[in-house]
């Protein structure tokens, strides 16, 4: 023990003595500068420049502190540091040698020039040099690294705030690196382990680089082997890159030579891993696995640097392409700047790719990148939604560097499903059709659009040839030139209706369009047309319709041309003409069933011109036909704004009857001559209800009127219509014409009694309008006879039609009162309060059936209510009260010769009168009171029994009285039959109460 203590004491004394003896030489700064420069030069570096002082500290360990150090090598770059601290070995220092054991760099700044490989060689020479064999640790404090300058003049990415610890274990030839840095605003962490750390050895290398916060750090890791020898430099091992938030670090792009990051991050976590094999000439990733936002792909990648060629193969059983991922990939691909010399082949196979809510199945794609950044697509096969088989076969050469050329084949079993999947607006798709498509074409795909030429397609039952070109830009452009052999519009447009102009204007204003469409045969179900031609362009929202022509469609020929600014409130100037040989066929195309006689007006020619802008619209319409003419001209407010109107119309017909026939009038056997027809009208509207004034003359009838019309949810009309002279034949003809569109029972109402229409009627027309109309005529003309005037007030409101203040000459008398018809649920309620005064019985009966044997003057009154689905239901349900009076009555031929009568024979001519008596109406049956009505006869009084079945239109009349002639005695008379056709029958035995009639 004592010996050990003595030995230690000797060492300390010798060291102190040696330090004292060597101190003057160690403090010689020029000598130190020369010694340090020799160490750097021996380590393989260049000239060392020390601009500051050198200090030597002996305790606790010898340390050299050097201020402001600079070093550089030609074509490699430069190095500067504010201070370099070098811990040196004590014993070699006593002998005058500097052997570093630890190196600390304070605020070093490393700048690389274009040849960074020079620094790598310097590093390896320093590691292999015996002079630095004792260097066990290198520390960097707040360092800065500046990459080489960019060739495009942009600023390179700078790495600063570098804190680094490099540790060597010489006995194991092991090097570990642990440090942090900052690139821009993003932190960077680095750990690495290499063993054995020799240039001529195959070392085991573990590397991990991370950036960002711990929870979302992007990490690059490598575990494998690395051979640093330049003649056989290679790396092989497992590599893994993870991006938890799908966002690569921002500092990566400048290091890769880009000014700015790619435009979009991935929409979710991303990961890449595989088996890396790297040499100075080749790079290969085997067992490649790529996970993009939940989509997992497997495959391989190989790159040959000597020929700038690569091969990429990826496959997946299931994949999902979200809109966010698609946008990210699309923007990344558009922003990539690939070298011109790069070329290679890419292959992708996906069993089922989910995109836009549906699946692409059995996707197989092969793509080739040729030198000059030209992409070619030799093969693409897929099953798209709508059971659509897509095949693309690429051509060897494309029209331009940025396009793909090839032949396209498409077979769709459900074209509607395919279009909806592609994003077509459902509003613009027809309600039916679009079942199948078989298309073949030559295609060119570019970054901004697609062009199809030599199209040969079969769409449903139509064959289509032509071309298509679409360019996607800030303002898309579509060019179509198509020839179609046949087209049945009923397949796509079952019920023809005008399209929404605002919808189409909005779509067309957003695109530039060139259209040339020719259809050889066009039809709608049984209707046929031919030679449709449409030529039009849309440029910057302005439509130029060069030609829209159609011939032979239901005997019609149409032509339209003009220009229009599709912007809201833009100007327009359109001219059209329609020549119609068969009007009925054209109306059927519009879903209307016209009268058979409508074609008598043909040929019809309709001309139109529309002009205007945001302020007003000008309208000029003309109609010419056989014996008819009409015109309408004036202005509307704004672009067809009906709230502002100033219109004048004219119409005329050589024969009003012929015009009504064409509109559906069923001509009676004795056709009345209605005469010629003229009409003029004016319509004015200034934001509120429209004011209408009209004048018309039809034969001997003249009419004039005015009304205020409000077109809202329901049509409302308030006005008057007055005729100086009105022919009753015209009233009947107008009624018969309106009966068809209003679903009234056909035929004249005078023929209904006894054959009442039984069909249920639609009473909803009472709900669709509001009406308040005063009508009147100064004189009526009936079958050439002049009659007094008539008037009535017609009001339709709240589902009720009321005819009040009625005054109508009838059978020489006057009909007055009120009649109402109300719509309730699915039936109508009829109520009447009518009075007929001083009417001639023979004239009244003649209206129903000529040849009545009763004459005289009659008064009738009735207050009735009935309800039902149709006319017969209303009649059979009538109930109420009435009254009957007869003056100066005479019954001719009361008892024909040879007829037997009870008691005594009635006179052949019987004078009678009925002062007035009540009637009862119940369930459509009119009856007199019990005991009958009191009659005044020449010989005294008599009794009249009455039973009238309104539904069957059968009447039974019994008359009891006393003969006033020389024969004297009572008599009984019984009449049976329809009104106006009463016939005398043998009387029944007297019965108390009124007479009865069997049904």
C-alpha cells in the first residue's frame, strides 16, 4: 500500500515539474497556432485561419479555446466558428503534441458550395487519421448550416439552432449522433448509430429524423447496413416514413430544390415503408407498403440513375379515394417538376376503388413517362358505376407533350347512374331514357380537357356520329358536332314542357359552347319529324343562334334564329316562324287533344319577334290561317316580366261558326249562321292587376267590355261585358265550345231532360278562379225574332258560383231570381230561387217539344236545393217549395170523338185558369197538394192533380170538373206523358188525394 502511494506521489511531482518546465513553451501562441494548423492538415483538411486569441486552460483538464476560426477548401465550401474548444490529452501535451479528445464548436457556420462530396471526403480522412484517433466526442452549440446556392437564384433552406452531440467509442468503432436543429419555424431531431464506423467496412446503421410536435411528428427511420467506400457505396435495410397529419415538413421542399411546398397536404395520416437497396447508380424499394389516408397499397419501386429510368407497381384489394385525397394528388401532380430526362413505367391494380359514393371495380392501369415529361397511357381497363365497361388503348405518340392519345371504348348498361356518379346535375337529366350507351372513339386527354373524334355511339335506340371537345379552364369550353340518325323525344321527355329558362341561362352563361347538331328523323311517340338542324355558339355569355330548323314534325316546319346576352337582364333579338299543315298533331305533341275540325284552319303560319333587354321586352306575334288572322304587339316590363304590360291585339275570322268548330263546337242539325268575327283588345298593367278592354262583333251581335284581371295564385277577374244586340245562337255555340275544356256534359242542355247526364263531374274548377262579372244585352235575338234585353250578375268566390239579379226573357215572359252552385268535398250543392212570370205555355212547351195542346199565360216559382256528383244526382235530390198560376188557359181536343169518359164527356175545347196554388218538391218529384189545385172553369170550379217526376221527365195530370154545355154533368180528364207531349188516357177511378203515376 505504501508503495502505491509513493508511486502516485512521484507521478504528481513529475507532472507538476514537467508542466512547470513546459509552461513557457505551451504559452507560446505562435507555436500553438502552428501546432493546430498541423493537426488540421494532418487530419486531411486545408488551411486553418485563426483570427482570435488562443487560450490554454490546464485545470480541471487541459483545454484550448480558440476565438474566431475559419477554414475552407476549394470547391467544397467554408467553415467558421465564434469559438472552438479542444480538450487535449495531458501526457502528449507535456511532450509538445496536441492530441484532441473532445471538440466543442460554439456557433459554427458551415456553407457548402456545389461540391458537397468534398466535405464527405474530408470527414472520412479525419476519422481515419491517427492524429484524431483519440477524439471521442464532438459537440456543436447553436450551429448554422447553409446548403449550396440554388441554380435558379432562390434562397436555399438554412438549418440553424443546431445543437449536436457526436460520440465515438474507439474500442467498438461505434459512433452515435444525437441532436436538434431548426429549419425555418420547424424543429428537427436527429439520432443515428453506426458500427463499425470505418470507411472500408460494411457498417450497421440506424437513423431516425423527426420533425414537429411529438403527437404529430413526421419521422424518417432507417435500420440496415451502409458501406461508405466510394467505389462500392451502398445502403440496404428497412426504411419507414410516417406523416401522422399527412403534412410533409415545410423544410423538405427547399432541400429538394423547390421554392415552396406542394399546394396541398394529404387529408389524413400517411406512411411509406419498404426494403431499401441503394447504390450510387440505383435505388430499389421492395416489399413496398404505402398508406394514404387509410388506403393501403403494396408493390415495388426501382430507379436507375444512370439512365434516369424507374418502374413503379402498386396494387390494392380495396381503396378509397376521397375528394380531399383526389384534390391533393391532383394538385401535387400538377405542381411536380420532373427532370426532362426522367422516364419510366407505372402499373396500378385495384380490386375495388371507392370514389364519389360508388365503386370502380377491377381497375388496371399502365402508364409510361417518356423523356421530356411526356406521359403515355398504354392501357386502362375498369368497370365503372352503371355497369360500365371502360377500355382505353393508348397510342405511341400524342399530339402534344402534355396530352394522352388513344382509342376509347365505353359500354354502359345504366347510363343515368354513370352520369350521376360523374357529377351531372339531376335537374338537367331527363326523367326517363339514358338506359344504355355503346361508344367507340379516338380520344385525346390533356391537362385541361378531353377531345373525342370519330365518335361512333349507340345511345338507347339512336346512333350518333361526330366529335366532342371539352376544355376545362376558368371559363370551360365545349364543342359538339353530332349527327343522329333517329331520336324519339318521348323516351327522354314523356310529357313535353318548357324548360326553366333561368336554369338553362345560368348553365349556358358559365360555359363557352359551339354546337352543330343534325337529327335525320325525330319524333314523339307516333309523331314524326325530320331534318332537325341546330347551329349555335355561346361566347362570353352571349348566344348566337345561327339556325334552329325543323321540318315535317306533325306537318309543321319551324325556324328560329337570333342573338341573346345570357347574363341577367341582357339584351336579345330573336326571330321565329312556324308553318303548320296539321295543327292537331302539333297540339297532341303539347299534350292537348284538339277538336277534329281544327285542321280546317290549316295551313297556319305563326311569326314572332322578341326584342328587349333588362328594361323592357318587345313582342310581335302574328297568326295567319284559312279564313282567320290574329296579331299581338306591345311591350312587357324587363325580361318578359308580366307585371308590366302594354299590349294590343287584333283577331278576325271570315266565319265565326267555322272558328268555333275548329275549337270544338258540336254543330247542331240546324246550323246557325253566326257571321263574321272581329276582335280588338288592349291590356295594360303597371305592377298591379291588369286592365283589359275589348270590342268585338260577331255577325249581328256586338260586344264591348272591360275588366281588371289579377293573376296570382288564382285568376281573379272583376269587370263587365255588355252587348247592344246578342244572338242566342251565339250563346249556345260558345257554351258548346267551352263544354269540352271545362268537362261539362256534352250537348245542348235543352236535350238533357229525361236523359240527364249521369257521369260524375269534376267540380274543382269552382276552386281555381275568382270572378265578378256584370253581363247584359240591350236586345236579344232568337231565331230572327227581337226580344227584350237581359242582365245578370255572376260572382265566383270561395268555391261558390252565384248567378244573381237575373232578368232573362223566356217564352214571352221574364225569368228572374238567383241560382248558386257550391263545391263541397267531391260534390256540388245547387240552390235556386227562380220566378217565371207571364210566360206563354205553348212557347215554353215548344222549347222542350213542339205541339202542346195547352195554351195560356203561366207563372212559376221555385225555391230548390239539391246536391250530387253529377247532373242527374242534382235533379233527383231536388227538394223545396214552388207555386203555379195559369191565366186564360185553353186545352184543345180535351176529349177526342169516340173516347169514353167517366161521368160525362169533357168538352173538346176546355177553358180554364188557375188563380195560384202551391207545389211541393221532394227528391226530384213535384206534386200538388192533397185534393189538388182549385181550377176556374166556365161552369164553376174544378180540381187539378199534378205529379211530375223530374228525373224521368214524366208528368201525370188529372182534372175533375162540371160540364157547362147543354149536356151538363161532371167529367174527369187524365193526361200522361212528357211536358209538351201530354196525351189523354182513360181516367182511373176517383181516388182521394192527388193523382199518381207509376214509374
